[in-house]
């Protein structure tokens, strides 16, 4: 029997690189993305050398960055890129007309509302899903930048609301950056400003240094190359969708399932390492991203870094993991939500993160589970950690145990998120979702609630506690499949 031909990969972006996409077997929108990033890397080197502050005015540098950003958006997303321009123009109007006390609220509601409508239309109205050009990524980055600027204007840390350059680089994979840092970079004050912040004379320099980003760019490109190789070799060989296979769930021992879940979660990371590190290298190649001098006197180019791989892989707490994963998004969430929420800041921040990512149910499973794990981890640290600080062996034992628990907790938490990203048909298979939750996630909620109750909960009467546990168990043992 002849094989059914695969459905063509639809895209609204340029089809110029379609032959390369067909040759490599990689979706065209991903080919377009990588091609734009590599071209941006070359353009960034040229920009730093020939359009540096000593060779070109701020207006020319602004125009170059804006025009290239527009071109890349149109090349990758075609007519979808109009959403980016509409969102920017709407918020530009808000920033010119709204009062300072309310500017952050109006910008937030408009930006998040428009982003959510685009998420809904792309998935449920046009049935485009993950298999077609996904324009929501750059729209999410633009949302971060707009709301960040609005909050800075409200807090008195931004520029005048009448300045008009709000369409800034790093459109595709970020990161979101501080507007004042970007303006300082365009005007040629970026490096000098950061050196003054760390008092460069105390770092052993007798005159103002002129740090080069070349070393940092080469290092990050090596990480990018390794991440790409791991993505091409590991990710396809360890599909995340296998963990909800009925035979795998029913016949595979628990420890084997646990081990496979860890392996597939690890194999999903290189994609993010690749995209974020490459974006960071592009910014550094243009001369943007200098953060100062470290304690050894070495120049640092991590102002815009979106992750710290070593801290991620060695994290001994859920909080440490989150702080080093998608760093700039975490900073944005803290700036616009956590620091401003009148109540339940942790819960509201996780809900906002889920809403910002999209409307797939898996996103909400992931981030709502993250609330429980964050609270549970905090309770463990506050109540148990001090018992393990009396000696080095005890401290090492605690670190190893918390590392294992953290890594496995992350695996449980992100599995629904990753499956939606790699296997769009799962979104229609509610039975598979419920089977996964029953076997991997829901019984852990019982563990968290049982072990990490606060003192007031522990003082409840035995009858109330038994009733509460019975109700929870009836929910967990609901006949999903």
C-alpha cells in the first residue's frame, strides 16, 4: 500500500527557502527563522563596525534597526506581521494620550487583550495550530516591550511619552530589554554607563576600557551549535508524546516512566537553548548587552541573556530553576505583575504567564501546577533546610536530594507544555490528557497538600481533615479512562 503523502506545510512567510526546507525535512517557518537570525548576526557585526556611534547618528542607527526588524517580520510571517504593527501603533497612541497614572493599565489591557485575541483566532477560528506559521512568538515579545515601557513611564523610570521609537530589535525570540539601556546603546552611552555603574577604576583599569563582544559572541555561537546538534539528534529520537501512550502508561514500571520523562524533558531543552543563545549573540555582535565587569575583572556580556544553562541543570530548588530559565520573561512578570499585585502575587504571576503563552490547556496545567510546586518547595526550605546546615556531608546530602526532586518536579510540570508544542493533535485528545494527569500529575497534588499544610491546617479537627482527604481522593480516582 502506498504511503499517504504528508500534508504540505503551510506558511504565510516567504517561500524562497522552500527547497532547503524540503531537502532537510524541517518546516519552512523554522528555516526562515534560522536564516533571519543568521543574517541578523552578520548584519549586527556590520552595524557595530560601520554604524557605530562614532560613524552614524542615533537617527540612522534607529532607522537601520527598525527597517531590518520590519523586513525580517515580513519575510518570516508575511501578512501576519501586520499584527505586530497594529499592536505597536495602538499602544503608541495610548502612550501619547493616556495620563501617566493610568498609562501602564491601559497599555497592559490593550496589549494582553490583543495578544489573547490573536491566540484564540490562530488556534480556534482559523484552525492554524502549531503546523502553520506561528506569529504569536514575536507578538509576545512586543507585548513584553510595550508593557515594560508603560510601567517605566508610570514609575518615572522611562523616557517622555512623546518619544516615538518603540519598535526595537530582538523581535523574534527576544529578549525584552530595558528601554533606557536600548536608548543608551543607540546613542553610544551603553558601555560607558555600565562601566560607571560598577566603578571600573576599582576593577584594575587605569583608563576607560573599550570592551569587545567578539569573545562572548564566539562562546555563545559554540553553545548554539552544540544545542542545534543535540536538538537534531535527541529531540526526534525521544518523542514527548510517547508518555501518554496507553500501553506505556499501563505496562511500564513507574521508575521507567519516570526515567523516560526526565530524558524526554532534557531532550526538549536544546531548542530553547539554541534560539535564546543565538538571539543573545546577535545583540552582543551589535555591541548591545554589556553588563559590566565581574569580580575577576573580566567583561560581562550577559545583560540580555535569557538563560543560565549551568544554573538550570544544577538547580536545587524550583525557584532557582525559574530564575535562570527565560530570565527576561521572569523579570517582565515580576515588573508588571508580582511587584504590583495587591494579593496572591505568586498565583497571579503564574496565571499571567500562562495567559501570555497562549490558550492551550497544557499551558494552564503547567503554570497552575507550578503554583503548587513553588509553595511546596518554599515550605520544605523554610521547615527543613536548617537541619542540614550543621555539617558539609549533611549539606551535600540535602543539595543532592533537592536537585533530584527539583529536576523531577520540573519534568512533571512542563510535560503538558512541551507536548502541545511538539504534537498538536494532542489538543483534541482529551482522554489522553486525562490519562496523563492521572498517572503523572494529579496524585502528586495529594502529596503536596498532605505534607505541606500550614500550621492552621494541621490544627483542623480530624473529622474535617478526613472529609477533605476523602473529597480529594474521590477527585483523583475519578474514572478518567
